[in-house]
């Protein structure tokens, strides 16, 4: 009888070719927990200092966090093994993410060196893992070699950035991240000949990360209320509306996107994956904005706070609409292929207009109005879902 290997050689997974459904494991859920911490740090930092410069800084800091998560997720998608090595490598990837959380509070200031080195450490781990996969499975070797060159160049830029002063340091970060994002595009023609990505597991993985950032909208409300010295009815109403915005975004994403598979093809999986980045940043920004307004005692919202919340909701809705365009349509899909995305785009523009027209609005009024474009999507989704006839139950017969 064959025995399990405690340290197995990585081989390309072929679950999709064999029509095997693949689910997220407990280890990956534990891996995600460390990202909860660093996302919370970035959200809290943005909530305390809302400005255009801080939003740009937030984007620059969020992308490295996201990219380490993507690296680990897609490595497991290609080479996950049920052995000790998988657990060891996942734990090693968690260490630099924890370091990112430690340095995130002032990552564009005094702790920028630590943040850069933490990201570089995370990248070198995933580079070595990709090379290991290519070494043991020669089909993947052309991809792993390109990854090593592109990601290695980004690694060198981040390490080299610690020897330069700001703002040159941050320009080097931006260049390194751009190289990270572009590098997978250079491998698509090669990956088209490899086993396909799992259409059951990847949507679940991305959905779990969406849940993580949606949790920040709830944390933002609780944090904002807790910072109030005197709780009032207005505070409770504002907090409730903030939670409703987060709940509404959950409703829209998981009704229209998470339940469906991305289209097959060379570019669609990559486009689908990359579109999640602005969606996630938008949701985190919503949480930061809600935290700020709930904690504030001002009667009208500052311009930058109003624009952050309205703009973030707009980005989330528009990106969800774009994500719908990347999804496969089954014959029984109840949503309209054009109307459904158009409703998201229109809702996003309506939310954005509230940033322009909402001068002098209270936080309660703004959050209440922002629920309108979200509510439209919820109503449409519920309508088409419940208009769809139920499938006839199938009973097995004994014979």
C-alpha cells in the first residue's frame, strides 16, 4: 500500500481537467487571518487622516499586501500539496505579512524601510516557491523563469529603495509594483498550454478576501461609535446606515459575482483577478470613511470625507459591473447580460454625483442617499432571482 509523502514534490494540479471540484482548505483560511490584521491597520490609518495624499498612499501600501496574497493563492492553485511542506511554506509567507502590519502605521514615513524589506521578504519566498515548482515540473519551467526575472527585478527595486530618500523611494516602489503586475501578462501564452485554473476554488478564494475587507466596514462602525464620548440617537442611526452600506455591498457582490465562474480563455482569468484589486480598495475605503464620520461630531461632512465615501461606493459598484462582464453565463442565468452591468455603472455614477452635490450634507443624509444606488441593485437581483422558476426536484428510483 502506497504511503503519503511528508515532503512531496510539487506537480501541476489538474483538478479542472478532471472535473474535480476543489474547495478552500482550513490552512488557507488561517493564512487569510494575518491579512485581516494588515488590512485593519491600513484602514485605520486612512480613517484618521483622510486626504488625497493619504488615499494615494493607501493605494501604494495596499497593493503590496494584495500582491503577496495573490502570489500565495495562485501558487497553491498551481502546486498545492497535502503534506508538511505546504504548511511550512504557508507559515513562512505569513511572517512578512505580519511584518507589513507592524510597519503599516507609518509606512510612508519612519517605518518605510521596514515595510519595504517586509514586502521584499514576502516576494523572495514566493519567487523561490515558483522556481521550486518549475524545477520539479518542467512544463511550468518557462513560466517560473519569467516569474523569477520579473518578480526578482521588483524585489531588487524594493531592497534598493531603502538606500534612497523619499520620494524617490516610493517611485521605486511604484515601479516595482508595476513590474509585479505586468509580469504575469508575459506568461499568458505559455499558461494557455498548462492545466486550467480551478473555476470552483478561485472564486471562493477571492470571495473570502472580499469578506475580509467587508469586515472593515463593520469594524469601522464599531470603532467610530466607541470613540464617541456621548452616544446619541444620531450616532446610532449613522452607525446603522454605515453597516447597511457594507451589508449592501456584500449583497451585490455575492449575488451578482461570487456565485458565478469566470470565462475561459487566455485573458479572462487575469482580468477577473485584477479587477478585484480596485474593488477591495474601494470597500476598505468605505470602511475607513464610515469610521471617520461615525466618530466625528461635526454636523456637516468635510469635503475630503464626503468624496472618499461617495467615490469608494462608486468604484465598488462600477467594478462589480465590470466583473459581471468577465463571467460565464449559464442557460438559466436570471440576470440580463447588458442591463445588470449597466445598473451597476449607473449606480456608480449616481454615488459619484453625491460627492459633487453633497456639499453641506450630514453624515446621516449622505449614507442614506448612498444606500439608494446599492438598493437598486439589491432589488433588481431579488426580482430576477425570484422570477426564475424553480428547477424540478430529481428523485432517485430504486429498482
